[in-house]
C-alpha cells in the first residue's frame, strides 16, 4: 500500500541521513589527512554513553547530545595527536590499522565502564504524525531535518568561508597549504574535529532506534563506508547521496525482499556500481594514492 511505502521510504531516508552524516565525517577526515578513520564510530559510542549518563542524572537530552559531540571530538583529537600524527605522512595502511586498534580499545573501555547490557537512548521527540494514512515517527522526521541542516552548514562552510577554502586547498595538496601559509596541522585538527562531531551527531540520531551497546555503531559505520565507496571516496556530495541511497535500499530490501537479505542486497549493489565505475558515482579517478 501507499502508506506502507511512505513509512518504508521515510524510515530509509532517516537511516540514510545517519549513514550520510557519518560518511561525510569520514570523507572530511580522509580528504584533509589521508586517514581512513575507522575509530570514528567507537569514539562516538563513548560520547553516547556520556550522554546517557547525563540523561540519567536529569540533564536535558539536547545538552546530553552537545556533551556527546564534545566528548567525541576531544577523544578523536587526543587519538590523532598521540597515535596518528607520530606515524608521519603517507602511512595510510598503518594509520588504518591504528584506528582499528583504537576502535577496539574504545569499545572495550565502554564495556568495562558502562557494561555490555543494552541501554535505551532518549529520542529527541516522541510520537507520530499522520501522513496520507501512515503514522510516521516524528523522530525520523527530526533525524532527516537535523542531518539536512548539518549537511547544509558543512556545505556552506566549504563553499563560502575562508576556512572552508583553506580546508579544500589542503585536501588538494598539503603543499598548497604551505604556500598559502596556512597551518596544515591546524586545518587537519579542525577537519578531524568536524568529522568526529558529525559522526557523534549521527550517532545521537541513530541510537534512539537501535539502543546502546558498546558495538552499537558498527552496522551504521559499515553502511557509511558502503555509502562513501558508492559516492566516491573524496566526494562530500557523494558521501551524502551514497548514504541516503544505502539507507533507502536497505529498508526497501528488508521490507519488500527479505530482512535476512538486506545486507547482501546493499553490498551487492555497491559492488555492482564499483565494477561499472571504480571511482564511485561522484569520485574523481586518482592514481597517486592507490
């Protein structure tokens, strides 16, 4: 029915908005520092636990979310300064492995402090809206709206501000940044903070539906990766559109094909696109980094 389709679509867009935000964070960090930051989701999980602890003490949800974003950014910057930067330039594989290690450490830390039992994460809003016969959860609509606003702000930052132009210049090449006299390290830090902040925001939008365990964000992280491969590893539009595509496909597959085949369907589709266009839908072909 039409109302069923509408529900599936809105739910898919809400999930896709989360994957898109995470993917955007991954792409911003990758473009600025050539690091594929696998630890992003686990660090955001630590932020979620802090938010839940504050919520249990009666702190407003919005403040909890701000705390989650701040904690995630701080943890991420600490990781960058202590274990990623010492690796030096161009250590793509080492950096990837290190972020995977950090990810496992963050997960076990969360488990040992807060336990492995699932916790509920507060929604920003409760209730449903009737929309052409379908009861659409307000949280889904808020998720789409908040993600869209965050994406628009990032777009504005990169397209219209001096800082954004500088970050774009560094993404093109670190030498450009030196010539322009910008601190490449400072810009790298800002990019990391921004990428991690987006991941934490995505996590706060995702957790009310999924609940919170130390590995809660593994599934959306993999879908965000599928989204950025689909969109092209260096394209910010690609990350967003790729994430949205994965979210909608995932939900359609689960509802209209079979719930047990959703992953197979999503990842097969991604592989198919990459066979046809190895650089993704919006990526540019690069040879120097492979």
